[in-house]
């Protein structure tokens, strides 16, 4: 049984005080939510403030990125143990904005997955095709490559700590979410590829999320599909009421 996971990715938004206000409101709105996991990923500089508000409650802390080494001369970078020390449970890896604006390759993404697993974190590997790749009929090929390379040398024993997020680049921040059918198709394809890589039983433990313009209006459609184990929410996660509505969409 996979427990649904809803993650809010705040991206480069909120100062520590703004983050506290947002998360306090969220904690209030999410009271009584059961049988699913909910996490927020504030910027590094707001992790501590958010962690103080959520304490050991049901809301979990996630980071947006990490470095692939454990420590050392990497100016500006943050390691897995720094995130663990602040109480992070999850970490996003290979978000398309990291791939596009920060030049992250599948190889680096893979090293980051290993760093997260070396520590105690649960990585959320983000994969997804660009619009021209979909139009050229290459979407499966792109996903297979990102999954195979991103998970290179990852032992099946780590499957229960692994989450995949299907985030088509053309759907992120555009207001143009994938259809439920597209999300289900991608999810099936990803599961199939995970089975080939990790084996059937370990692959069945991996959660597969959808991300890209998720809103209170379209969330119930995704929630109704057993193939979609949750969502990764960007813009709508900055509004407590919208994020809470997505969490309560019937997972
Ligand atoms: P969006 O972002 O919900 O604003 O489209 C999703 C994401 O980048 O994870």
C-alpha cells in the first residue's frame, strides 16, 4: 500500500517570517487530515523557521535541492546532513528548473540521489519532457533516459525511500496541466521502467506523483486515479487555502 504524498514546492519565494505565516495557516487548515503525507519545501533559508512551526506534527519538511558531496569546498552549496539536521525528510532532485537554469545533467541528478540516500533523506526524482520532445513523439524516450540515468546503481533496497514525480516541463507554471489520462499514462510507463530497473516488488513501493499547474480545480481528477500517488504543487502551494484544498481533494 502506497500512502499518497502531497508536496508544496515554494521555489524562490518567502523570507523566514513570511514562511512562518504561510505554514501556520497551513497547519491550521490541515488539522484532521489523515492517511496521507504532506510536505512543504521552502527555500533553504526558511527551512529552520518552518521546522519550528511544524515541529513533530503531520506536516513534513522537504528541501528543494542538495549537493552531491557530503562536505567540502563547494561555495554556496548545501549537503544532505545539513538538511537532515534541520529535520528535512524529503528532498527534490532534478527539478526541471534545476536542469534548465542550473545546467543539471542526468549524471549530477544521479549523484544527488545517491547523496540523499547515503544520508537519511527520501529523494523525489523529478522527470518530464519538454514540449518539443512531446510533439516529436519522444516523450517515452526522454522519461526512460531520465529514469535510467537518474537511478543508475541505486539498489532495489532503497525503493521504499524513493518517489518519482512526473512533471512535464510545458505544464509547469503555465496553467496548462496535463490531462488525467496523460498523467496516468506517464505513471504507468514510469512504473514499468522502475520494474525493469529495480524488480517488480521494489518498484511497487515507489510513489509516483504528478506535477505541473496542479490546482484545487484539477486535483480531484488526479486524486481519483490509483496510478497517481500524489502531486507536487508549485504556484498553488503558496496560497494556504488552495494547497489545503488540493490536500483534501479525495486522495
Ligand atoms: P506549478 O509548479 O504547480 O507552479 O506548475 C510545479 C512544480 O514546479 O513542481
